[in-house]
């Protein structure tokens, strides 16, 4: 046995109906349907509504109170969630602050003659040299308003500490500037901003090595490229790689062995033939030779459908100069 009482509202007076019977005016009809009253109403007449009982008004007030209470509860829960989300954001900020402090406390790499190999391309400024280094920056953006492509470059410029010592570094500075700006006229051809970062990896009163790391956007990835320049400061002439080391089959053999020790064996190097490596090491556009305190760095840029694009270098401890 079950009991199921249906409730509805009276179409005549609007009061509560129970089991099809209006508790206010006595109107009788089926639950779920609207039964028209027998009285007909003209266009200018309005039906007179009977007053609802007091308990119906009280029930309506109670319902409104419950509804308002529910809205307040929902609002409080949403506010609590927002508050917790804000706390989580603050916590993440603190985490990144700590993460940044970790790197701030770490020591930068300082190359040394005792290093087994050159670990990272960094500036190594010799404060005792007869000249100093000024750092210049340039930037430009594409002219079209909807094109966000940009060009950013940082490069060194040599300046004599004593203006009266007669040293002229204009030839060296001009060559450095040309190498730094090699993508200046074509940067808009790339998919995103082009950046070039210059480094002084070695300097004394006789010579200087300047290295550029280029980051060229290709689709959703970045192509890194390396450019290296070496100068005799007395004449302003560039030092050719062949003057720094003999570029031959022995160099290829040493390059392979040091690549295993220093880099763990780059796939491109491991799977290239000796002829292919010798060709890249001899290519003035793709090879990169430069000095550091750790030794002579020898490398090249490469492109391969199977092994991708990038550059690789190794450290050879003997220096020709």
C-alpha cells in the first residue's frame, strides 16, 4: 500500500489544491490539467479573486526564507572556493621566489685552464687587458601592425682604456657588428622574433674571441646557430681556423673521441662519416672555432632530416697561439 498525494494551484483563485480540490474556493479539477470555471467573463469584466487563507501566506513566506538561505549558502561556498584559489596562487608565487633564489645563490661558470673541457659559453672578461668592453644592443620590429616579429641583438665593442695609447679597434668592432647583425635584414622572414647574444670567451692584449648564439624561430621550435670570430688586435685581422689548428683527418678523429667524453656522443656526430664531419669542420659558414681558458673550442652547425638541426662543439686542450 502506498500513499501519494498530488498538489497543484487552483486556476480560479491561485490557492493550493490537494487531490484536485482547492482548499480555498472548493474548485474541483484533475491534477495536472486546467479546468475552466463555468462562469464566462466578458472583455470588460474581471473575475473576483477570493482571499487566500493565512496559512498559505505563511507557507509562501517560509518558502522565500528557505530560498534566500540557500542562495546565501551557495554564495558563501563560492567565496570560500575563491579564497582558497587565491591562497594557492600566493603559494605558487612563494615557490617561484624560492626557485629564483636558488639560482641567484648558485655560482656562474668561470672557465679555467684546469677544466677538462669548456662547459658553457659565457663571458670571460680580462680586467687587466689594455682595453675594455662596452655592450651594445639593438632591436627592431616589423613595420606591419599585426606582425609581432622582432629582432634583438647584444654584441661587444672594444674601447681603449687609455685614449692616448694609439690603439685603434675600429676594424675589429666593424667586423663584430657585421656578424652580430647578420639576420638584421631578414628577421621578418622568420615566424617569430630573432635573437642574437654575443659573448667574449677569451681576451688578452694580443687576441680576442667573440661568439654569437643565434636563436632563429622555425614554426613552433627554435633553431640555434653558432658564429665565432677571432682577431689579432695588433692588425685587426681575423684569425683563420686553419691557423688555430690543422683541419684534417686527425682532427676528425679527435673530435669524435672528445664528443663521446664531453657530450656523451651526439647522434649526428656518431652517425656521420669522417668525410661529412671534415666537410663541416672546413666550412667557413658553418664551422665555429674560438678560444677559452679551458682550451680551443671546435664545432659546427648541422642540419639533418633524421637528427634535426643544431650545433655541437668539443674542447681541445692545445692552442696554436
